[in-house]
C-alpha cells in the first residue's frame, strides 16, 4: 500500500510539473548526445527518496528535444541485479519519456552498483556514433561497492560521469567517480530541496552535449547550405557569418543573420573549390564559441550531362536529358539519323524543355541521337547516344479452313497479308504404320499459294499454317482435322 501511495504521489507531481514548466527555446534544440541515468533503486533508498529522484530527473530533462540527432535518454536501475528500464533508442519525445518515468518500480534489494556499471559501459559504448555521452548517477551513496575501476574505464572511453548524492553518501567515492570539474559535476543535496540544483546541473550537461557544429547539409557546384543548432533566443543577439575560398585571394564575404536563424544558403560559389566558413553567435548575455567548417563544391555540371532514351515502339523513341539549367542555357537542339547514312533530322527546343519524342522512325533500325545545348556564354555542349527501334510486329495469318475432299484427304485453304510476304510454313500429323504415334510432316510453300491438299492424316491431326516474312515468321493458325467414328468422314 505504501509503494502504491508513493507511485500515485509521483504521478500527481509529474502531471503538475507538466503544466507548470515550459521548455526554454534555447535549450530544446541545443544539444546532441546520450544520457544514461544510473538510478539507485536498492533497499537503502526509501520510496519517497526514489520518487523525488525521478521527479528531479523529469524536470532536469524536460527542456531537451529527444531522439536521434538530438538527446537520447536511457534509465538503468541499481539493485541486487541491474535492470535496464529503457534504452537510449526507446523515447523520441517528452510525452513518452514522462510516462516511462511515472511507471518506474522500486527494485529494493542490495546496492550492486558495479554490476550496473558493466551494463552501462556496454550501453554507452556499443555504438560508433561520435556524440558526447553522459552517465548521470543518482544515488544515496550508501555502500556503492568498488566502483573506482569501472568508473575509470568509462571515463577512459570518453564518457562524462556526473553524480547527485542525497546527503548521506560516501563523498570520497563520488569525488573519484565524477569527471572534472567537480564543482559542476558533483552535487550533494538534501532530497527535499533537490530542485535547487536543477538549473546548474542542466547547464553542466548542456556544456557537454551542446551540438557546437556547423554542418553542410546540401552541396552543389555553385551553392552550399549550412546548418547549426540555435543557441540564441529571439532579440538576444545575432549571428555573424563569413566565408571565402581557401588558397585564393577572393574577398571574404560577411553576413549578419537574425537570432532565430538555424541555416543559411551560400550562393554564387565557384565549382570544385574548397571554402572555409565561420559562424559566431553574438549575444550580450552569454559568450559563445565560433563554429567553422570547410567544404568543397561539386565539379561543374554543364547541361546536357546525361541523355537517356526509351523506345516507345517500332516508330518512336523518347529522349530526355539533364540537368535543366534555366539561367545558363539558351536553347537545346536534338539531331537524329538512322545508322549508317540516314538523313539528319533536327529539332530546336527552348531551355525549359528536357525531353522530346522522335516520331516517324523506321522499325528495327539503329539511330544516332545528339542533344546539344547553347549556353548564354556562347559555348556549346553536346552528348550523343545510340538507340534502336523495336521490330515491327509481323502480320498474322488471317484465315484457315479445312474441307473434306475424299477419304483421308482434306483441302487446306488460308488468307494472309501479302505485303512483304515470302511464303508459308505448313505442318501436319500423318499416320505412321510402324508406330501408334503419328509422324510430323511440314512443307514450305511459295507466297502465291492459297491452298493445298493433304492425305493420310492421323486421327485428330493438327494442321498449322504460318506466314513467313523477310524479318521472321508471323503468327499462324491451327485447326484439328477430326475423323468420324466410321473412319470415312472428316470434320
């Protein structure tokens, strides 16, 4: 009953704090890093003390933006056996984190801090992400065990260790555990007044995980987009930006950006050139470091840099090219001819067009296609590709009829498109006196043929006729010659 009462108390306090405190704008998007809370949940910590520690952690972390690319928070409880309440990848928003903190259960048991530190070491160092990492130890400091070695290993791996002890802790152990400076990374405070250290500890955390990076998020041959974490609040100052090409005598370009800025696009840059850029937050309230970044623009892309073709059938080819450069190209010209010595056809297109369809082409023919661009500086660039149209579909046989002439003899008659016709291929099944299986017979007939007679057909013989053209065989037709039961009639 006592534990349940404490949980209800924690939930009520958390909900009250949710309504009372707003996240400072300068903190919410300021940082990137991992914070693992190492919470003493052993029997030496009372229910009340645990709930106060959780409420403190809630208010401490509330202003931060959570998730990948921001601040990731995990909670590891210390007891007889360590218990990972939630990992660093679980919560990506404050609402989710608050609910998780409200549902934490008191482990009780022994204070096995060493075992918990082994888990913490794995969790904080298992990823290769080069972001700051913090272990925040919330403890009463009673008999933590021999934590010197695991704490030293964590710090050697770049993890910053901060600690909050509720008065009766072993201060010497805590002093050895934390990362310098001790005055801002180690706090010993009465549990009933623990909230008085919230802002100081939060500032210490921000100094470690503040994302002091100027990043290039988009790059072309003539532009670069820079992004940074905002550190200024509205009307609290401005940003000064300057950039120039390295190793050249270009004049330095300077710009003043408003306090609510978090990105800027640099334009009119030279292609394939290395630049250096620096950003300094100017404020009458705080001192900030200057951020800098070096980048190299992409090599110049002159249209057309790529030409693609798609065959739309035996008489059409779709041609496309890129990139579109509206301010640099006056017009495009498309020339095409059949290989090896076809007539040259020319199309002139405006600079906003990056595709066209070539029509009236010969089927089954290879074409040479050239796309050229006339640039505003008078220069011309051309790119040539080859494309082949599809073969024209061959006409199929129009009609096929079987007519009984006399016993075991039928007349086969057909009709077909005469254009380009070279002949007919006729096949049928005949009786085989030496086998129960019929024999296959076939014959090639001249294009003037319209009919022929077949004899000695096998029962249910299949008769097929296909038209033959210079480029291949067209689709044929087949009929089955069925012989009636008295073996004297066909149908």
